[in-house]
C-alpha cells in the first residue's frame, strides 16, 4: 500500500513539474486559473415546484431560476391581512363619538356669556353664573375622561395593527425567499438539486461563478515581491497546450500579508525558495480561459 502511495505522489509531482516547469526561462511564477464561486442555498423549506437550470447555463443577476411551494405561506399572509382589516374597523372616531358633548359644551359657554352680560347689567344673578360655570367644568371633565378612554383604546388597536404589519412583512419575506434568484451574473458550474425534491432551509441548490473576471493564484518570493505592488500590471500566459499561447494583461489585486511554505504543486523561478507569498492576478476572460487551467505569470 505504501508503495502505491509513493508511486502516486511521484506521478502527481511529475505532472505538476511538467505543467509548470516547461517554461522555466520565461516565467516568474505559475498557478491555476480560478473564479470567485458562490453556492446558492435555499432560504425556505418546501418542495421545488420549478427548477430547470442546467450546468453551463448563463444567468443574469437577479434572474428567477426556481420556485419553492409557497401556498401555505400565501394563505397565512391573506389571513393576517383580513385580521388587520377587521382590527382597523374597531378603531373609534373620537370626533364623531364626542360630537354631542362638544355641542353641549358650546351651548353652555354661550349661555354663560349671556348670563355674564345680564349680570353686568344687574339683570341676572351670580348663582345662575356659578351654576353654569360648575356645569361647564363637570362637562369638560367628562369630555376629557371620555377622550382619554377612546385614545387608549385606539392606541391598543394601533399596537395590534403594528404587530400584524410585522407579521405580514415576515410572511412576505418568506414568500420572496420561495423564489430562487441568481445573486450574480455568471455561469452555473454545479447543480445540487432537481425539480420536485423536498428541500430544507440551507440546502445547496447550485454553484455559480462569474467567468468573465478570473484570477490566477500565483506565489512569489520576497525578492520578487519587491518589484510588485497592488494594481501593477503583469503578463499572464495560459498553458493551453499550444506552441504559441495567448497572452493576457493581468492586474495584481491581492497580496497575502503572511508568508507560507511553497505548495508542492507550485513552481517558482527560484525553485529553492521555501517561503513565498500568495497573490491573486485578476485577468479578463475573452472566452478561451478555463477554470483549473495552468497559467504562467511574468513580471513586467
């Protein structure tokens, strides 16, 4: 068993040496072409009633790609809307309810002004004025108490309505999450579920990547990094198996802040270097670059 493992290790090492070692005089580093991949998972549970994407499909950002059965959630939302409507009806129109008391108060105030005029002309009595003022004070107290009760009742109803609004928004969010959308514009790499399956929240559905913006993860020594900084342009040469491969302009978009030992499947210009820094060289895809393809990087 140990012999087989050693033989396999030697074979893999030989392949990588051939892949990255046949242009020793022409490159500073090499690595594989990668893309930022996103795994889209379900945000709700239920049966996939529509999910017809295929691996290799190109999707637009926000494009609908599937639907989870949402009938029960929809019915719950409708129930909450009806409950809200019936609750709103319970609110009291304070002005309408107090119209009679307001009219009575206005009448008493008019009588009070008339008796005050009569009293000033010695045609009325102080007792008549005092009785009216007392009656007005009592009515104002009754009006204030009634208004307070109505407002408290309406405040309780408003609170109930606000709670129902939150519940309606929650069910609407659940309905929205029953629609599966593509988070980015890209190509479907892998499909993990099929139409008709019962899925639960968090189950992966498909993997997507933007194949237009790719990057090469290459490793450079400290000496080489002295000539590189973020934003620098470099030359990227994909190993497409031809004698005259295409060349691309790449941009240094990320440099690791920590050194690491040279990965076994990576070659550098100085093969004796032990500590190297990982970088990401971003390159625009013209349609000929493929994920996993080896590429050589030359510092300009």
